[in-house]
C-alpha cells in the first residue's frame, strides 16, 4: 500500500530536440565533417597569422629572420661555385662565353639558374649547343658544341662566316683569311645553302676554276669562274642544267673558249656570250663592220 503513496517520476521524451536533431543531421553530412576537422582549424590559424602579420614591424622582423636563415644556408662554403670550366670551344669562343654568362663568382649553387646560363651561351652565334651542369667540387661545367665554318658569305656590310646550315658564325675581315672555304654572295644566299652544296658537288670537273656562287633575286644562282666567266643557272632544277653544261663542255670544250657567260636558264637552248675580242674576230670573219658608236 505504501507504493500507492509514492510520487511517480516524470518520464522524459527520448526524442532529441530540434537543434540536436539538426546538428546530428549536419554531422551526417561529409562536407560538414571535413570542414569541422580541417577547414575550421585552417581558418583559425590563418586568422591568427593575419592578426600577427598586420603590423609592419612584425612583417619586417619575420622577413629579416627568413633572409638571414637563407643566407646562412646558401653561403656555406660547401655550396659556393668559384670556377667555370668550358670544354669543346676554342680559346676565343671560351672567353666570349665567359663574358656573356650571367654569373657573379663566387656564387651559391643554390642560387644558380642553369637554364639561364645555357641560354646565354647558346645566344652566341658560334655556339650550336651548350650543356650546363654542376661538376665535382661545385665547378660549373659548360660543354660547348661549336659551329664549324663552311662558307664565306659576301654581303653589302662585309664578309660573314656561315656553317653548313647557313647560320651566322662570325664576321671575317679578309677573304684571304679563309681562302679554303667556298664563297657565296647575294641576298638570301645563306638561305639556299643546300642547293649551293649540290651545285659545287656537281661542278667537280672544273672545281679549280670556281670562284664563287652569286644568288640572283633570291631565286637562282650564277656560278662564277675564273677568266671572268659566269654560268647562269635556272631557278628550277639548276643541278640538272649544270650537268647538261658539263656534258656539253666535255664534247665541245665550250668553257675553254673566249666567253663571258653561258646562259643555261633554258637548258634546251644554251646561249653563249662572247668576249669583245672574240666577238670582233667573229664579225671580221663574216665581213661585218660595226660603226664605232655601236661598239661603244
């Protein structure tokens, strides 16, 4: 009967409150969990750093500490580059490469821009390729592939040495300095080096008489021989025209005659230009009299 007099405890509703329910739903969202675990701490740290770095004095202090720490590391003797070794280049080219390098030795290896060093070396006309690396003992090793002179190009501004691709190497003071190299002249001659090489190869039967090749109107070649003779070649297939002249010369010995030019621009109808003495002799043989005014 005593149990009838006891107060019954109030029973609590087990269902969560509205806010607790919403929080539980949020925690079930993957994006919210990621934000709370990673995003919120990052934001807090960023806010603290922003507040700390808001002062100019603090920023200067931090920058000074970073600069000092960097200098202490980069300027250690074990990282310093004191020497530059250049291989594969002539002494003159090696000196030119050293003068062009963007270096202030001694310099820390950690601050070296090897690509900038390579580009600076390859910007020289005489350098075809440069390989840059740090060698033993922090020696800056530069291996140069030097362009080889193959042609002398006569231009309005002077003589220029070219390689087999037509790339400029250097200027030339006198033709006699490189008399061993073939001579080309004319605008755009450097752009038609392969064709010039083929013509010289075809002209081997009278190679000793060749004085050079002249590019005419950036379209075609004239082959210049000794005794003031020229062979005018067509723009299309000049090698075949030259070979036809060589065959004709072998049969008729044309180039041994007193000529100023052989016009092969139409290989089917070669035209011979006689020298003035030969032309006068031919006229005399045929009884042709030319007035003095016409001769002049």
